[in-house]
C-alpha cells in the first residue's frame, strides 16, 4: 500500500491518496481543497479511484469532494452520524470561515464496519469528540491509521465547534486508538505523521500530564 499526502487549502489539511501498488486501486481520504491537484496526482499515477472517504464533515475536509466525485464517477462515504454535518454549512463550520459549502454523501457506514474497495480494505473506528460522527480508518494489514482531526502529532482536535466534546475526544483517543498496536503509524488530518506508541508517551492532552486527561 502506498500513501501520498497532499497538504491543501486555507488551513493546510492533509488529503491522502491511498493506493495498492499492484492493482492501482485507490481511495482518497479527506479531499479538503485543490481538486485539480488531487486529480492530477491520481492521473499521474494511473490509479483506479474507487471511493472518497471522509473522516468527518468539516469544510476543510470536503471542499474538493464534489468535483472529484464527478470527475472520477465514484461514491462519497461518511459515517451515518456525520451525514448531517457534511450537508450543513453551519455544522461543518464552513460558513464561519467564509466557505459556505455542503456535500451529500452517497453512502454511510457504521462503527466497526469493514470497507473494501478493490484490493484495499479498512475498518471504521468511531472516534467522536471533534465532531459527533468523526471516524478513523484503520488498515490493519498495513498497520496504518488515518485519524482525521481526532489525534495529531502531540495534540488533539479542537472541540469548540458544533458537536465537539472534549471528554468524548479524549475517551476516543484512549479507548479506540491507544488500544491499537504501538507500532501503528498514524496519518492525521493536519501536521506530520506519528505513531500510537509515540502519542501514548508524548501527547500532553491525553496522558496524565495533560489538562484534558
């Protein structure tokens, strides 16, 4: 499995193109902006885009979703609890930042569901707190987690937007992410990659030194 990261948009959101080296099957995770740039990378690598996956519905993770969906004729997926967030510029805080955007997902999924797109497969892990329906995508065989805005390098997602809840966020990190193998590589929605082991030891928001713990 190959992971290509593109940092896009006004708040430098990480969009990931995840692909299988043999079949060229691919998914895009969180296309937050720059649809042309994302599409160019997909075409450059001659990938077979199978789906667009959203960790959550905030504007900076969905702005390029509609254009990519139309260009590559694929479906857009989010969690059931996040569908309304994707569709409402108030809840996805686009209106707050001057981006009155919305997108209607084609399909939704539940916590624990296994998603398969050609040669790629991952498990949905519900991690509410940053938003009410936020999730992570766990590629078990590769030991890779896409954490959206739940967990960052030495930080966590903010909880002062609609649907945010600090206790839920910390519980999500401790009970849903920190139970994964220590070697799990974590690709967050913003900033550099990290690992479960590193964050257990160094994340001040979710260990006993932090004010959110």
